[in-house]
C-alpha cells in the first residue's frame, strides 16, 4: 500500500473514533437529559403522615391511618386504612393535566382514573370511577413546607356530599 493511502486510512480511522466518541457522548447526554426530565420534584416530594387530630370529616368517620408519598418520578403513593379497617393502597402516576389510570394495589375496585395538576404549592385532582366523578381534591402546602392540607369533596350514595379536610405532616423529604 502506498504511504499516502496508509496515511489516509489512519486519518479515517482516527476521525471515525472521533465520530464514535461524539456519538457516545451525545447518547450519554441524551440519556442523562431523559433521566432528568423523568424527575418531577415538586414542593410536595417526600413522605406525609396523616394527623387525625387536626383533620375533619363530614360526615365521617375519620381514617385510621394514611401515609401519602410523592416520589421524585412524580408518582403519588397512597396507603390508608379506612375507619372500618379496610386497607386501600394505590399509585397515581404523574398526570400534568392528562387523565391517567390509578393503579390499585389493594382495596379499589372498578376503573379509577385521575387528572392532576400541580401549580407551585397547590395541587388539584379530579378522580373518576367507571366514568363518574368520585372526588375532587385540592391540596396546599403551608408556608414552612411542613404541613399539607388536603380538602376532598365528592358525592355520597344518598346524593349528598362529603367534605373532608385531611391534614398531613411531612415525615421526610424536602
């Protein structure tokens, strides 16, 4: 092979490596940005424990316990025990104004969906089951970020409405 041809071949190999390195760097950057975009850290991110003494239920009775967790990927985890001892565990994926299916891990029946919007220190949800609204939720964070007050209202079987104020205290997180 002529010297010029060898030099050209070496040059192509080196430039090919640069292209591969650039492509690899671009791929790593794209994956990192994708991972960052999947993080949806909000003022609510963390774990919240229900405070029965500060909460109000109309008509009642109150929950026995309730742990609410907002994870960094935007998923909301609900783990509660109702007054009658039944446990409800569910996951609400990041919605951002779109209707999403609520994953029932335990205690929910029927097709439950929700639309959720987080704006600053407040969030609003509308939950539906089998196509009808079962509750409207509005949560707001205290100025110090330690208390989450969630107002929930919805229809009762007799046509009246329930109105609950559920108070949570931050256990861990931001």
